[in-house]
C-alpha cells in the first residue's frame, strides 16, 4: 500500500508541474526549456525554510512566491525575444540556476540538501494534500482557459503583432503567464522536496525541463486534461519499464 501511495504522490506532483508549463507554453505560446529551474527555486526555498524551523505550509507558499517573482523577472528579460530565441533564453536560465546552486555552500553545493523535515501530515495526509493541490491547479487551468484571460493568451499565442494591433497588452499577459506558471512550478518543486526529502542540482536540470515539456507536448499543447493524462502517464512509465 505504501508503494501505491508514493506512486500517487509522484503522479500528483507531475500533474502540477505539467500544468504549470502548460500555462506558459500551451496557453500563451511562450516556449520554455528551463522550467525545472523554477521548480528548483520552490524546492530550495521551502527546504531551507523548513530546515530553519519554519512550518511546512508557509515555506511552501514562500517557495511559490519566490519562483513567481523570479518568473516575472525572466519574463521581463524575455520580452524582446520570441520562438527559438526565447527557448534558448529560458534554457540559459536553467543552466544559470544549476551553476549558482553548485557554487553556493548555503544551498548545499554539489551535495545538495538532505534530511528535509517531514511535513508532519503522514503519508496518506500528504497524498491528500498533493491531490488537493493538483485538483486546484486543474480547476484554475480550466477557469483560465474559459475566461477572458484565456482568450487573451490565445491571441498572444496565435499572433503577437495582430493581438497588439487589436489592443491586447501583450507584455502584460506574457508576464501574467510567467508569474502564474512559475509560481505553480515552485509549488511542484516544494512538494517534490518534502516528498523525497533530498534535493540536489541534478534534480532540476535540463533533462527534467525536457520531461515536463514532453508532458505538455504529448498531452496536447494547451489541453488541460490531455496534459493531466500525459503527466500521470510519464511519471509511472519509468517504473513500469523497470
């Protein structure tokens, strides 16, 4: 039973991670190849805060906030680039994050951070919490897709120049997409850190970014339920193959 619970937790975290990138790439058309870095920001922030004695929930929200703020900063830096150049820029952010973490002893360096405090919810309690977070992210994604915000994202994704001519504030909606998407990525990273209770730079490298992007592509770019299915599937396939 413990194995099945752990598997469901991993699936829930993967769904959150996949939907976080879907908000940026699927809804708004902004290609990101460094998305795992924002998961890492959330993971390292929440892990360091809980190790310093701050409760789990506030630490998790702090990780989301930090990832969101840095996501806005990356969004600002990426406003003048599009398509392949945007992909290269975000990929560089991912490598920059890994390089910083490896060089900073306060972040654990190459050895990472171990003995991350248990959330104190128990396995079943933590599973319920993760699935509740995943359900909220799914609900938010569906709401955004069907709202005026989703229509604005579609306009930006289809043709930025035309959207700008029609009065859509392209800059504003790009930043909103980055802020929300990276915040949710920070949530996924924080949950990952407290589930595994160990993180290191390799946990959030380029391969992990490609894995999350694969969830979005396989599930159907912009499709909420497709990404949910693909995220759950890709999280269990390696275990099936083993």
